[in-house]
C-alpha cells in the first residue's frame, strides 16, 4: 500500500509539472534601447564646448504624475556613463519598477489635461553630475542628433491624449500628445510657437548638457 501511495504522489507531481506553460516575459522592444552619448554644448544647443575637468556620472530618475517638476520616483535602473561619455539605457527594464511608482496624473500646469482622466504619466529626467557630487553640471536635454530638435521622453500606462494650450512669453504653445498604446514616447519641443506632439524615435539621439540659464 505504501508503494502505491508513493507512486500516486509521484504521478500527481509529474502531472502538475505538465500543466499550463509558464508565463513568458513580453519581447523587448528594440526601439526602447537607447545607445548614445553625452555632449556638452553651448546655449544654442549646437556649439560644442569642453568637458568639465572631473569624473562625471549619470542619474536618470523619473517625474511621475506629471511632465514637469522635480523627480519624485528616483532612479529605477542605474545607467553607467563610460569615460568616452557613451552610455546605454534599456527602457524595457524600467517598466516593472516604473509601473509600481506611478501615481495619479495631476499636472502642475493646470491648463494641461489627460484623457482618460485615470491615465498615468511619467517623464524620464536625466542629470549629469560630478562623480562625487549632487549638483548637476548643466541643463540636460535630449536632442535629435541630425536635426538638433529638442525632445522629451515620456511614458504613459495606457492609450491616452494629453491636451493643453497657453501663450507663454509671446509663444503660442499647444500640447497634442496622442499615445496609441501604453509605452514610451518621444515628444518634440518647439523652439518658438508650436505644438508638442509624439514623433517617431529619431535615428540618433544625444543627451546634451548646456549651461544653466
């Protein structure tokens, strides 16, 4: 009888192991893997300037619940800045931690709104700092390396639409950011009057560091 019981236990274990297949992680999106470098530029975002004479590091926290403002989610995946100023960041790896950090959207710019109202948003906000310091060495902006256009990188947790319009310092600014699905979006930032909207990922992006205004 004991042998039969033991055999039955082994059979049950074997059948359980042959049950539903294990869940597999979704395939990584290649366009969410950024391989680029830091460039030090003058305020015109074009003229190259010399690098600081000190070791530097990258800090890539998120602003959650808004597009503007100070980072409030910390750095989810550390990014290593190499001596030649190149770096790589895999946005696919940030999603599990980012989704846990998301909070209800509440724009500090009250003329902005998101539809649906329960959609949650975040912005990757990079800083370049001294290796042993906490003060940024300048103002950072993502740039399209070929056109020089300024960009921002945001995340939305579902299909959504960010809207808004304002006249600011003589500029007519409009937000018309449409996300067809959850994920990361590159947003173009107009220099003068214009519209903030999602654009295809540029062939090459660079993280520019410019003097603080």
